[in-house]
C-alpha cells in the first residue's frame, strides 16, 4: 500500500495519469459523442429524427450505437492513397490535425487544485501562447493534406485553409490581449483564479463580463480555426466537395473528422476556461465548510457542463448561420474583427489605467 | 424614351454589418425548433418507413393485379389492348382458347416485367373488362433477383386483394390455391 502511494506521488506517474484521464476519459469520449450529437441535434433543428437505426439485436439505444458503427465502418473501409500523391506527407497530415486538436487539453484545468496537486496536465508559464503555437501547427494538417493529395479540389481547400487559419490566428491572439491585461498573466491557472473573484460579492468576475468584445472576437476566431460553418470555405462542401481532405478515406478520413470534433470540445473547454470562469463555481465562497471532495466534484461538473453547453452552442451556430464566401471570410476578419480586437485592447488598457 | 430606374438600397446598415443581430434572429428560430423537438411537443415529420407507412390515396397506382369473375376465373379475355397501349412494352400476353365457349379466350401467360413498367396506368384505362387494376396499394417492391420482378399471371391474380398491404419476400411468393386451377403457361411451365 505504502509502495503504491509512493509510486502515485511520483510527478512523472501523476503526469501520465493526468494525460490518460484528460485524453481518454474527457476529450476523446466527448469528441466521439459530438460526432453523433452533431447529427442528432442538427436533426432536431430541422424537424427530423436523426440517426436511430444502428442496432444490436433489437437494441438501438436512441442512435448511440451509431458511434460504434461509424468507427467499425471506417476501420474496415479501404484506405486509398491516390496516384501521384506524396505518400509520406499524405500519411502524416492527419496526425498534425489530430495532434493540434488534442494538445489544447494539455493546459486546461478541469478542477481546482488540491494543495500542490493540479487537475491540469501542465501549467506552463507561457500558458495561452502555447495554444497559439499549437493551433498554428494545426494549419500544417490542412496544408499538407491539400498539397500532397494530387487533387485540384484538395489543393484549393488547402490554400483556403492556410489563408484562413493564418489570418484568424492574428485575431485569436489580439482578442485575448485585453484578457491578459485584466488578469495580469498569460498563465492559465492565474487567469482562472482571477475569475474566481466577485464584484460586490455578487457578479462573478468572469471573462465574458470583463471582456465581452474579446469574447465575441475570440469565439469567432476559434470557430474559424476549427474550419466549421460559417467559416467552412476550406471544406466548401458545395463547391470543392470536402476541400483539403477530399481524397482521404477510411480511418485517415475519420481521424480528420474526429480531430474536428475534438477541436469543438477543445474550443468549448478553452472558452469555458478563459471566459466562463473555468472550474470556478460562482458564490461557492459563501459555503466555507464545504468538504474538499464535494468542491472538486462541483468544480468538475461545472466545467464539464459549461463545456457541453458551449459544444452545443457551436453546433447550433453551425446549423443557423449560412456559410461565408471565402472573400467574405477574409473581409470579416481583416476589416471587422481586426479593428474590433484592437479597439478592445486599447479600451481595456485605458480603463485599467484609469481605475488604477 | 426614358426608363424608370428603381434604385434598391443595398448598403449594409449597421445592424447588418454587425452580424450579431442577424445571428441572434437565426438562433432564435433554430433554438425554438431544437427545444420543441428535444423537450416539447415534437414537430418531427419523419415517417419511420419500414415500420410506418405514408397513407396513400385510393387512386395510387401501385402493383398490378388481375381481377376475377364471380366464378373465380380471370376476367381478362386476352384482347391485347393493354399490351398494345403499354408505352414501356412490358406486358407479354399469350392467348389460349378457353374450354367455355362463352369466354372464348383467356391468357395462357400474362407476364408483366415490373422492372420496365413506368406505372403510367394506361393498361388499366385501356382494359375493356376491368380485368387489370393497380389498386393493390403495394408501393415498394424490392426483391433479390431480377426474375422476381417478372410477375406471372397467377402471381398477379392471386397475390393481392385490393388495398391489402403485405410484407413480401422471395420465399413468400404465393402459391396458387390448387394446381389444377393454375393452367400451365405457354412455356409449359406450371405457374408458380
Ligand atoms: S402501368 Fe403503364 S407501363 Fe406499366 S404495364 Fe401498365 S401500361 Fe405498361
Ligand atoms: S387485361 Fe384487359 S386489356 Fe389486357 S388483355 Fe386482358 S382484357 Fe385485354
């Protein structure tokens, strides 16, 4: 027993356990769940029923078995590499997409720290700069897939994806400047702790309330980064079929899709962390005698429920807003979001200086 | 000559330029549908097809059937009207002499290739004896072999009563009530 506890106390072991927990029990299940929920929820929006036919015997589980059916199907599908494709780049492109989607979870705290132990894989000093670095790596997935497929549609998709993602990275960074100023750090744990305070003991000091403009721009830029509607010009189903991954099939194609859905969960988790107080449960400070395990449980469920709500909101946005033409995407970014983000930064700075 | 030119103001107002109000209006609609369908009264119009079926009109042109006279024999007198009028040329009749002189002719074989049929209903209109009808109400025909679609005389005669819907597989191909009454067709094959 003593040995087991000592083994569990090793930082390395803890890191591995955290990675396993956050990836295998949080990000991946939610991501795969979203693949089904996207179809179910979009069906509800459009007065349909959605998938409900996959069955084991007579058990259908309200369509839940479609997750397993989809996975099995894509495993057994033929994995084509088109003629003339660059085999090496073609093979590694899905990894970039997948990795960048998954790596976001590395810095997200899913519950408050207990003593020295943090429910966070790593609390790196640069914090959100790490996120910016990782999302720019995600561009490689789209670009390599587009360039190596030896297909015109894929090439178009890849070009669009690179242009869109690189330009929206600018606003992604700029929109958070105000947040950094308000909470005084780029480190995630400090930002989340800062959101635990309350104004007049009533209104939680969440990012949405301190940085409403920053929230809108950041959310928009993140949706554009995940290349989903209304910013799905790189995939452009109606004109370039599936964009940069049009030539992919089987499990490789699935990993692109799964990366997209994990990115949805990642976006939701990131926004919860930065703008909705992360794991901070509002007004909990009134209850000082609360047992530690209950507080942690509350924090975890608050974080998860906000993540789920934001996932749902992204899907709802996708099924509401019509797609932007590619030039409109660019115009929206450079002509509208950029000034707004800059204005937000300046105004925040002025207010902070005025209050201080 | 001067033309009247009506200028439509297409300049984006602030409300449109901001996008947010537009998105909010859209979200209001989609969310109303979403919540109504998830928790409220369902607006879903889906018909779960194999289990449920859409009610069809009495005049729906479904699968053909050959009607019978009161004594149970086919009404058809093998006059070739339907075969002649059929635009898809999918009816194949061979006439034979009926032992009963008052009837004179009867179809020894009466095959309809349902794969070629366009379900226009002209055969029904052309028939002088009301002998062929499309009122079975069978709208989905799906079998595993091409041969199953070649509906023979006895199949057309015996398979359906009007507007009765039957679940139907290859194995269920109906047998005539008694082999005596199923006269062999011209190819010498006793009907199914
Ligand atoms: S419905 Fe039309 S196509 Fe079909 S058998 Fe009758 S006449 Fe021919
Ligand atoms: S079904 Fe009617 S039209 Fe056709 S051959 Fe028989 S009697 Fe004539």
